């Protein structure tokens, strides 16, 4: 059977079994052997296929595996026995997260070391086993991100598909549950209320927290837009966060900006109408959304919290007064970095705009200058010496 024919049969099998949207059910009798309806192909359990990432063996447990962000080269190996020599193996890749690209290595599939070009077009690998009934092939991964991943399975003639394996990228390369992940739903975050902050006109709004964790803030009674920011880490990339307003005083309106929640910059429309915000975090584990406050008369209040399955955070109470109370702005600390090259020094000055920079070289006169930008680079034909900001 030709590789092209094997690939066509893979597609028929995939559609029949619901690969593109309806889930998979592996036959209970799936082991390793020639397919009953086509002895030129191998029908095998997914456990017959192993893989390494960047040369390191990776384990599969309960149909799941993890990989670190630097795992950009996967090497798959199918192993059986000489009784299955020169037969065809088909491995399909699916449920590939948006932004990730899989590039199976293309070559002569009869050499048992690369995939047929016709299969690669459909994100599968069709390869022929060698005299020992084994085959290997590699897959290059472009743009891997924490929280994203892909799945793979083995298929054969129409009516057969193995179980599948899901590979997800994590910060640590393990499936250890992160502390802010909801216990009953690991796609959601159940983090402390302190992960949510507010700004208005690019200025941070002050939230004072008590020793019990509850917060308090003051906004102007005038209608205004406030941007909420959820900040965590890549460990929580692409998980979902839900916040909600509650106990609003009569007349107080919280108008939540709705849009595409997967953009990490707007809330789901249905939840926004219900006075909440369901939003997906970005690759950095963060998100932001806009809320317009109106009707906030003097001494009126509204509260907000983070919520999840069987979880409610501490509450922040917003009171309305004559003016918004902003957090005290901290002055940025000036920083100097020095890199020496042959006969030259590269000096990068940060957060020192308008300040006097003193560069002192051993055995030479000190040089003073004033940066005109917050980030500026200077070069000197000297060896590095003492550097101070004054």
C-alpha cells in the first residue's frame, strides 16, 4: 500500500471516529499487530509509540505527558518485532493549540526514519517499519508556549484508532498542580484577591488590605473608567479567571467591557451582563479589562471578589468619595550596566533621565554627563572602572 493511500485511510478513520470534534474511543482489543482488514498496516495500542524531547526520554501517564518550553524537537519511535517488518504505521496529530506549529520530518518513508510528504500535509506521519518492525521520525515544534500543547494517536484502516496522548507545555515540565489552580477545575485560577489591581488614567489606585486579607479602595463619585489587571506568571498561562461585583448600593452601576475573552483584554458578554468577568489569561498569566463606574454617590459602596469552583477570595470594598485615592508613586531606581569590549566600554543607563552620571576610570579623569532619556546607551574608549549615579 502506498503512503498516500495510508494517509487517505487515516483521514477516513479520523472523521469516522470523531477526531475532529467528537472524541475517541479505542477498541478494547487494540494491542500490536497487523490490521485485520489490511495486513499491510499496523494497528497498535498507543503505548507502542514512545518519544523523547531534545534527547530526553519522556513518560506518559493516563494518556497525558508534559514538556518544558525548550522541548522543540520530538523524536517518536515505534517498536514491535520482525513479524511486523515492512508494514505501515500512521501517527496523527490533532488538537494543536493556536499558535503552535508541528513540522514532521519529511523523507523516504520506506527507510523507516522519516514521514511521507502526503501525510505531513494533514499533520500525520506515515512511515514503514524496518526489518525489525520498528520505525522512528522526528517532529519540530515552532512557537511552543506554556499552557499550550497537542495530541497524537495511532490509526489504521477505517474503524480503528488507538487511544490518544495529550502533551502540554508547563513551566517545570511536570504536571504538578499550581497552588492558584482551582482544585476541581485546573483550567481555572483560584488566586488571592491581591492578584487583581486597578488603574485609572495609567495611575495605580490604592487598595489597602487588612491583616485578614480584605481590601478597601476609594473612587471618585464622577463616572469614570477603571482598568482591572490580573497578574500572575506563565505557570497559569491560558487559564481562566472569573471576578464578580456584588452588594452594589442602590444606583451604583458597574459596566463591564465585553468582547472576545480569549484576547485577555475583554470579558465574556454573558458574564459581563451578569456583572462578572470571565477572561482567559495570556501567555504571561495576566489579563486586563475595563469597567465603567457610574452612579457612585457619596458614602455608597460596591464590592468585588475572585471566584471559582467552590472558591471565593477575600472581598475588596470600593467606597465613593470626592476624589479617587491613588497609590503613592515610587521613583524608579537608576541602574547602570557595563559591558567591556576590546578597547571600548558600553554603558547602559536606565531611569537616570536628568540626573548626573559620574563615570570614573582608573588612572583617568572622571567623566560626567546627564542622560536625556530614561534608557540610554553610551560608549567610551576605555576599560571599565567605577560607575556611580548622583
